[in-house]
C-alpha cells in the first residue's frame, strides 16, 4: 500500500511541476499553474502590507517573485522524484558496493537530487529496467527544467531592458520632467507634422511590444526600480496625456492635417491595456513623487497658438477633460497603490 501511495503521489507531483513550468514558460498566456498562482498572490499580499511600503522590499519584489517561482517548481520536481524512488531503495535501487543502501527518505532525496541535476555520482545505482528508465526520464526532466528556467529568466530581464529604454527615451524627450507638454511643444507647427507622426508611430510600436511582453509574462508587472522615471505610472501618464491632447485637437477640427489618427489611437489602446493589466496584477512600480505633473490644457493651447494653430481654447480644454475621464480614475488607482495622490 505504501509503495503505491508513494509512487502515485510522486508521479502526480512530477506532472504538476511539468505543468507549472510549461504554463509559465512555454505557454504563459494559457492557464497559470495553481502553485504559481499561490506564489503570485503571496507576493501580492506582501506588497499590499506595510512591508511593501519599505523601498528595498518593494524594489526586490520582482526578483523575489521569480526566485520563489523557480524554487517552488524545483521543490515539486525534487519531492515528486524522491517519492517515486523512496520505496525502491534496497530493491530497484541499490548501493554500488556490496553494502545495502540507507532506505530513509533523505537518501531518496539525495538520489533524486543528483539525477535531476545530472551529476551522476554513482554511489547509488538503479538495478531493474523500470528504475533505469525512470532514472533516465528524471534526469531528462531535470535538464529540461534548468534549460527552461534559464530561458524564462533571460526573457524577463531582456524585456525589462526594453521597458527601461522606453522610460529613458520619455525622460529624455521631456527634459527629465515626464510631462507631455514639454514633448508636444516642440512638434506643434506646420514644419514638424511629419516628425511628430513618425515619432508617434515609433512610440505606438514600442508600446505594442511592451503590452504583448507584459501580457505574455505577468511576472514583469512585479518589477519596479528605485529611479522615479522608470515608474509605470509615470510612463502611462505621459502616453495618456500625449494621445489625449492630440485626439482632442483632432476632435475639435484643429489639426486634422497635422496629426495622424492611427498612431494616437494605437497609443491610447496600448496604454489602456497596459493600465488594466497592471491593475489586474496589482503591482506597484517605482515611486514618482511629483504631484504637479498633470498636463494643463491651457498651457498646450498657448504653445499650439505660438506655433500657428488657431482654435477655441475652451472647446479644446473641454474635449481634453472629457477624454481624460476615460483613464484618469484608473491611473489614480495605480498611483494610490504606491501611496500617492494625483492632483
């Protein structure tokens, strides 16, 4: 009875571990494994607690999540293989010499461990054909696990490099303020239309890649950095304000000839999706202590008129605020997650 309980339990844990790794690495947009979900929710609880307000803990949340996931997957593999090998000690698995092997569970863990890591120490050897094939299978499973984990980690950190590159670009284009006003005032003129649309297409393309990567690997939502300009809330505010301002100008019939609708609509769509996904995964990104960065439509109107665009400032302000209402509450919720208020 003990033989079958141990073998069936071990097989179940191995299958569960394989499913967890497969769903997170090879098909992450499918179904998240139950153990991975528990890890994610645990990190979420940590971030929403008082400990999550401590800067060092919050910045370490992303790496901690990835490390916890890997340890849970490895633990399932090791414990499952150990349960399969345990009842075989002294029979299907024997010592290399003439002495009988220790039949304790710790010995089974030892045997499973050096097979999963493909060390091949050789002081314990499988004797029966079934155990020989199972040992080879466990070793192959261990090798695949380490390969997939390496791929998973590299994919996450390569995407983080891309995300930070976009944040750095926004930081540079706005003179370090993150305000769309600083960005747009350089483009509001007849001779800058092509440059503006070219830049908007590039930004919309970058956001589409960012959206897909975060949807593909939800763990990315848990990464934040100490520098304020890497904050997702700051990046999203810039994108929302830029697209909202340009859409408002087009809607009042002011700049149809200047602004292409497609990139602004793509920026709006990608920003909305990124914001909703971020809120779904309840993550706090880097802190951004600016409370006065909300764009003033009157200031944009002033710069636009200086560039030669004539329009009704009141109509523009009204249309801007109407469009802003589509995202301002959700963005405020995201900012509130890190203890900030939007003014």
